C-alpha cells in the first residue's frame, strides 16, 4: 500500500499561458513530455524515463507538469503511471505541443 | 553620441525552442512583446513600455528577447528603438507568437 497522497491535477483550461510556457521551458520536462508523447497512455511509470535527475527533482518536475495541465498521473501500488493530456492541452494552447514534439 | 555598443542579435533560425519558450515565460517580457506587436516597427523606444522594472532589469529583458530572436533593436542617438521580429519568428516557431498575442 502506498502512503502517498493521490496527485493533484490542474486542468489545462485553468492554466495560464505563462505557466504552460514555464513548464515546457526546461530540458528535463521537455524530455518527459516527448517520451510520454511516444508512449501509450498509462504505460509509463515515473521511474521509467531516460532523464538523469534525482528522485526528488524528478518528483518536482512531474508536479510542475501536472500543474501546467500537461500530465495526468495515477498510482498503482507503489508505482505512479502517466499520460500526456494531449487533447485537452491542445485545445487550450493550439500548436504549442506540436512545436515541442516536432523536435528542434 | 551614444557610447553603447550596438546591440547584438540572434536570428530566430538560430534559436533553440527552449530559449524561445524561456524568453516568453516571463510576465515582463510577455508584456514587452505584446506592446511591440501593437506598435509600428521602430516606433517604440526602450523606455516607453508600461512595465515597472528598473533600467538594468529592463535592459536584461531586452537582451533575452534579442537572444531569442524576438526583438530587433537599433540606436538613434541616446535612444534605442525596437521592432518585433514577427515574420521571422513565426516562420521558425509557427503559432507560438499567436498564442502569446491572443491574450489569456
């Protein structure tokens, strides 16, 4: 049994543009978003990403992504699974995810 | 006569997406970009914007905007005038300026 509180989410409709831009303007978070975009919903646990940051930092990055309406999370036992909120985020900020996902 | 060095510019084509996002993810710089979008090219001097920051901070913000390919500047005596590089930036990052300029 996990003793963590369930993650709190912010719907993209409630996210200011500044918050969305700041969430994406970070190399680790951009990487997380890109990897999530290439994966099936709920297939990726938080520890499965190819980023080299400590657990506390990774947890912070996911908090920022949730707060920007980019990621939805749910716990399954000790693991926390993710999906990119692609449709909702696209509806709120058309074209922004596309820029991030096209590479540079 | 101005003793300042002429401002250095970065063309949007040479700007990484992370740099563009970070430049726009700031309330003062977003305000500067929005005001510039509503003004004729070269009509706005640096001191003419409705932002409440010290001169050194404002100078830093314009440096960031130049470095992100968002703003072009040229000096006329003691004043430095600005234009938004709308066409070039749009070509490099389609839709990004539109999100910023539509308001929130």
